[in-house]
């Protein structure tokens, strides 16, 4: 099982996202945990590596499992820990090997191309201070099959 961390960084009314070249989808900056790291150490390191920004006191906002199916067989399983942060230091990187870094207004996020599970995460984390737990199932081409969230949305 792969473990990943990412962080929704809020700066005024904007969120820093990364546009991935493979599908042209927007994602939350972050990446794979290294052996022995805490989830907080991982998100700070990964964020710095991708953006050159140093997160100031990121708080855990959600914990999720992702199952990727090939037919009826589980091909991959991931755990993702999503943080929320409102402060940072440093200057945004002019280049990121993972994709294009872009400040996006909160209102624009719902219309951007992205994984449907990420859209559900944004809907919650940007409107609630409650921890979100969830499980997402996808096909290998990242079409959302099913999901469960706690707390559920009305």
C-alpha cells in the first residue's frame, strides 16, 4: 500500500494547485511518504520539494483510502492524508517537474478538470473544519466508481 500526503494551501481567497501534464487535471501538491516519516513531516517535505514553499503549521483535514480496480480486481491501494494550511514562507518555484503550479480562486476550483474524489475533498475541506474520512474506488483510467465520506454531505 502506497502512502501519500498533500496540502490545500489557502492564501486569501486562492488555493495553490498543480496542473499535471498527463491528463491536464489539477491536483493538490504533495507526494509519497518516505519510510519512517510522520505524515506531517512528509507533507512539509513534499510541499517544499514541489513548490519551494515552507508550510506553517499544516493541520490534518482528511484521511482517505483509494482503491484502483482492473475489472473486479484491486490493482492498487493508496492511503492519502490531506492537510489544510493558511500560512507559508518562501517564494513559489518558477518551475516544478511534476506540473504547472497555479494559484486558483476558491470559486474556480469546482469547474477545473480533476479527479472526482479530489472534487469531493475540496467541497468538504474548504467549507468545514471537521475532519473528513473517506474511501474512493476508481478504474485504472481514474473514473470514479464509488465513494463513501464521513461526515456525509447533505
